[in-house]
C-alpha cells in the first residue's frame, strides 16, 4: 500500500488542499452550518472512544475485508456522497470513483454530483451506489430510479437528513453556485490558485450532470437555483419510502437516521440498511453527533438491518472507533476531498491506501484479527 510520504495524514492533505483551492471552494468543503458546532462535535466525540489492546495472546494477523450486501469489500470504509465535487476540485468525482473501484471499496454518487449516473457506472463497472435527493414530482423520481437501475447500481441511498438546506454563512458570503459567481473576490481567489483554475478550464464548467436532461436550457444562475429548489422536496415520509421500496429491486439504505423511532419505521418499510448521518454537520448545529446513537441503534436493530455511519470520521483510528461502537461499515467524505485537493489524480489512491494502513496498524496493536472483532476491544 504505497503512500506519499510527504502527506502521511489527513491533516497534511487538508493543509495542502487549503493552499491549492480557491477560498470559496475550500470554504464549501470545510463548512458546517451556523457556528460549525456540530461539525466539530462529530469528530470530537468519536475521539472520546477508547479501545483495549491485548498484547499477550496469539495473533494470526489482520484482515480488513468486510462483507456488505453480498459483496466482500477490501476495507471497512467507502466514499460518502458529496455534492458539487467538481467545483471543489475538477473531475474529483471521476478520480474518486476510479480509485474506489481499483481498491474495491464502495463509492456513492450524489444526485447533485458533477458526473452523471452513466459516467460513474462506466468508471466503476456498475458497482457505484447512488444517493437520491427526493424529487418533488413522482415522474422525475421514477426516471432517475430507472437510470440508476439500468446503470447497475446495486444500492440506492435515500437522503433523509436534508428536509431543508442548512444555514451556511460562508456559502452565503461567497455567493456559491455552479459555476461560481464571478464576484471580484472570487475572481481574485481563482487568479491566486492557477493549478485549480487551469484544471477547471481543461475539465470544463462543472454541472449537475445527472440532472442535465431535466434542467431547462439557458437558465441564469438565479433561475437555476430556483429550479433546483422547486425540483427537490427533501423531507421523507413513510409513503415516499414505501413507494421507492416498491420500485427499487436492489438494496435500499436510508441515510440520516439518528434515533430509534426513525430506525424502526425504515426497518418496517423494508430498508436493508441505514447510515447514521447528520450531513457532515452541515444541517443542524444543535443536533447530536453521529457516533452518539450508534451503540443503541446497533443493539436494537443490528440483527434486522445493516447499521453504518458517516460524518466526522477523519482517519483510520476514527473508523476503528466507529466499528467498535457497533457500526458495521463507515463512510468518509471530506477526507477524500482533501486528498484530491492536495494531490489531484493521485489523491484518491493515496487516501485509500493511507486509511488502509492506519486501520491495519490499529488492528495489529489491538490484536484484532477481523473487522467484526472490533466491538470486543471497546473499553
């Protein structure tokens, strides 16, 4: 698992990405909502967890392989869905999808990603998962589901944690849009980051490519924003989930479940899994961290559906702590974008290799042979 020795941690990747990305792009990647309280809480509370090593015992070695929905992945983590990826770093969706496929880990494409379902399906050989922002109209929902099914996506992820968009001061101040608004401030930032600018020029203007067939031509940025707000209705209910369950023949995961009441409902409606998530701390500052409900969700529902987690994980030890707390699988988002922002085309491969090595080192220290043994090491 070769890694770039100049950037051996997520913190190193973050520092370099910040230097290479325009401020408005890095602010979008970094930002939470309001005062960023829950964003920080996510990581802090994962790092309050303690693991127990065993030094005087026989140990046959570590195995990172993890079975999930009938497929054995090479590591217990995947790449979380991220909107506007191509704005943060040009062609980052394609870079990360390719790296995930080569390393045999799951990649989740967002409805508002900057590559289409079909493009990512080709890169991943039909293995990519797809995350659905729920459309307001059933006809559009069914068209998108049909495309995801035709592309071979084995898992559909329904987004539950965005009934409304969070209040994000940095994005408001930066006038964030696709393409970015050409204010004097943003133009100066682009001029000061020529690698990003020339890469963006070569890649072309980032677009919501999955949504391109449904967006009227010639819309101004203002009217595109109004169109997107009108097109999506984020709040899920039992009828909406049931309608999707009836149509979708693959595995169904609901993302954003953080309490037992909601978990019981999606379990009863036929979901195969949940991802405990708060959208990376970008929606509700006063909410709890995503690690907090994991033990109770795993205990009450772990035998009925697959309990997973995203939000706040920044490295291999964080993944280990989440697995020890009861999660069956983990997803990271910002960490991979730091990798691509820092190292471009090499960023996905480097970040995955680094995380694998970090998790393996933790397992060797604990004398933990299999990923499923992590709960035995929870203090």
